[in-house]
C-alpha cells in the first residue's frame, strides 16, 4: 500500500468573467446526465440565508437566454421543471427542509438596468425520472407546496452571480425534501418596473443534460397558462437547514499522466465547512480497475480553516487505470463520494476525466484568440512531444473551422511564454452531434526540458467558435488553463480568475517510448514476475555499437517494462541491450529494430531467436503454454558477462552469512540469499553461460 502526503492547503477565490464577445461554450446534446457545479465566486448578490446553500441542479456547461429562470428583460415568466432523484442524491441535499430557493446567472448577455419583480416558487417531491407535469401551469402546480411569495431584484452589468430567496410570504408553507426523491420546481415571475435590454438577459446558468425536462412560457401582457416543453433547465440552489459537517464540492487530478514525466501528481479537494468544529476527516483511496486492488487507502485530517486541500499522490511506474475516491467523514448522506478516473500511461497527458463524456465545445465568438492547458515535466529527462490529441463537439450544422495547435514554454510568472511549436492551419471535422477525437502528428519532435512547465492549446484563427472539447469543473483547478485575445495577443488570463469553469480535453503524447516484454529466470515463477529495475541501452546497429540512449524503468508482474528514448531517430537502426543487477546482459536479435511508431514494442519471451545468438533459456513452467516462455539467464552477480565460479562464490558467502534484503546475490528476488539462489547460479555456471553480443 502506497503512502499519500498532504503537501499544502489554500483558500482561494475567483474573479470576473468573460463578456459575450469573448470565450464562450457551445453545449452538446448530452446522451447522459452530467453532474458538476458552476462558479459561485464571481460578483455575488446573494441574500442573507441561514445555513448552507447547495446547488441541487448543477450547471452542465450550458449558458442560455431562454426564460427558464427569472429575467428582468421579460415581463411575465412561468416555468415548471424536474430535478431527478439521481440529481438530488448527487447534490448531497439529503432529507432536509428547504429554507431558500435560487438560481445562478452567467450574464454574458447582461441587463442594461437593474430590475425588480414579484416571485412565487412551488415545490413537490416526486419519484419521476422524466418530466410529466404537462403544459398547463395551473395543472402543474396543483398539489405543489408554495414555498416563496416575495420579490426578487436582478442587477445590471455582466458577471457571474447567484441569488437565493428565503422561504416565506403570504400563503406559503414549509417544505421538506424526501431522501432518494426528485423534486418538481415551479415559479412565476413578473417584472414590475421598466424592462431591461436586451431580451433574454441576463444569461442563465443552465443544465441541458435531460431532454424535455422543463415547460415554460413568457408573455408581455399577462401570464399564460400554456407552457412549451424544452430541455434547458436553470442551475438551481436550495437552502439546507441541516447541512453536512463538511461537503466535498469537487476533486480533480490528471485524467492521463505519463511516468516518469508527470509525477509527482496532486489530488485537489475543494470543500465547504458548515459547522464550527476545527478538524475535518477525509478518506482518500485509489483502486486499480483491473484487479480491484488498492493503490493507496488512507484517512487524513485537515483544518476547517481551509476550503482547498491538495495532496501529493504516490508515484507509479507502470500503466494502469485507477479510480481516485474521496469521502468526507462524517456526512449525513450515506456513502456519498466524489471520484476521478486516473490513467497512468507511458506517453500521454490530459486533464480530462476519461470516464466522463464531453460537456460541450469551447472557443471564441466574435473575435479570434488562443486558449491552452498547462502541463509539467517533473522528470530529469527531456519529454519529446510527437502528437497532440484533441477533440471537438459540433452539431451537424457546425464544424469546418480553421485553427492551429500550439506549444508554449512557461514564462517566469508561470504563464505561456515562448512559442515553440505552431502547427500548419488545420480544419475541424464537420459536426455529427458527438465528440470527435483527432490526433495531430508533429513533423518533428518538440522537446520539453526537464523540470519545465509547458502549455498545449488552440489558436482559433477566425471569429467563429471552434468548439474544442471541454468538461465542466467547479471550482476550476488553478493556474492550469489560460486564454489570450486575438492571434497575436500576449496578455494571458487564467480561466479561474474569470470564473470560466472549463477543463480542456486535449494533451500531448510522445512516440519516443518502447514497450519491452521479458522474463528474468530467477525472478519469474511461470506466472508472475518480481518487480525490479531494468536498464535498457539503445545501441547503434553498426560497429562499434555505440550507446545512443539509456533508460531505467521498473518491470511489472507480467514482464512488461516501458522505456523512453527522447533522442531516438525513427530512421535509425538499433540493438536493444537489456541489463539487470544479477542476470546476464542480453541483446536483441541480429535484425535491426526501429522506434518509428507510437506503439513500438519488442518481445523477448515469444522466441529464443529474439535474443542475439539465441542466448536465452526456456521457462519450464511455460513449456506447453502458447505465447512465449523464454527468459534471460540468472546468475551474473558481478556483471562481468559470464556466469561462473566467481558469481557462485559471492552467493555462497552471502548465504553462509544469512544476508537478506535488496542485494545482488539474491538471484530469485525473495530478499533472502540462500541455497535456492546458489542452485540457479551453479546450474548456469556448469553450462558455461556467457554474454552473446555482435
């Protein structure tokens, strides 16, 4: 079980937002509901509400001008919509009285004047998973509880803000949510003063994850009873009279991370504290999805003074797919947790959660510009970028927009600095209502220095939104996503400072890596390898067989090990020379090998001729198995290229002295030097086993 370290915790806030002529999102038609939250930390005009306020229907990435929430640019609005049982459960609201109701506005289209109006809100518990209230407002509110009868004022100007209206007013009654139940919400709003412009302002923070989930109507003379079905619901907030002790708003880490370049990785946990106690407890675990084993599992405590906790995750050395899970202890929602899929790769980065669909497409509207995602090469090696994986979300009427892909090194302030790659002009594919994944292959590798922060992203060449894939993330991780206006702009703004909660789905990939499969005679029992470090030298195929690359990596239990050779040339021919601390140096066969693709592999185990001079040994336990059973000779303890009496003497001496631990004389990897190790060495010494090289 690996250790996990709490490295720091910080309190953070956001800032202003983009106007409608800048970076905007275009939301796809979701095939499945997408959960998340939209920022609440822009300019706030929230009323004083006792207790906690929870976003029970989160933003799905949609920003809409439809009358799905109160708007000061419309005289009369009526609406009724469904929050499903699953959405209520995901909100952590629990079985509690609703003390307020409210909405969030993005205000990309913003009111030119402030406005005031009359508001009534109705609620009803339901088991419905699809909207069934019909299109008559009078029929829809029949049987519902009137929670609010009061007024609501909306401000002028752009900005992200939320307004929560306390329960109460003439003819209202208390309302309590039922656990595992959905809720119907209905409201009617009348602007009582001058109407704001433009019509449709302020833009509403929306959720379009459920088709035909709302019915609404707007009028200029009087309220109408007839409603129209739509799929754009408003982000909705309820006041909670009995909040959890601590609630997890979100977690984030990398969706894809290459070893060793991307480590150490961090797990960000964003929380809200609702009680005056001083310590919060969290359980953090990571589970390997292939074998359900724990990568780590720990409980830690953090002061309630912090709303943001960052944890350093353990370094991993082999490809695997994990799910990172965070629970707050205690909580009033049984077994509620946040999770993030975390894929360890030998080659690729990406922030996006690979287990979630795209939430929409991102780009500029009315102006061109560029936006990027940040990555880190934490290793002591050069990270060569050969491919940029990216994607688009367009409906059938969109797409075919021109763009470039760019790579920047960081400046001293941690923002994009020197441009080190600018692709040819590319064209997004025609839309098909789904996300479309693309891979751009660079003509030559771009090298990221050891220890460097770098950026990969888009240059949108014209004023039409290119709809690059994103996932919604609230609160957004800091110092990770940036934009600049126009194609020559040098002023970079962070997404989080402008309350743009978009996690870009793109990332770099290297093709300078090699997957090797091999068995070490002493470390392999016929079904599983003992994990240990392997050295692989990349040697020129022609005399004097110079070493052109050397890498050390850790072999996994299946015999697979992954190496990186940034300086390799796809047109060059090589030998692969394998070294291990107590096994015989073994070279690849006499045919030239190349690292000329993104999936280069070499398998020593499937044929004895895969070793130069056929210098391997059959593994008896695999003699009848299909798929390979040849291994590298054990016993070259002193690494002189021969297994002989000098090696046997080293093993015998350590066995006599009961030496244990990680020592070269432990030829079978059980951390005990004894007769079993001596037997391996003696058998190979008897057969005069020596290295075979060109």
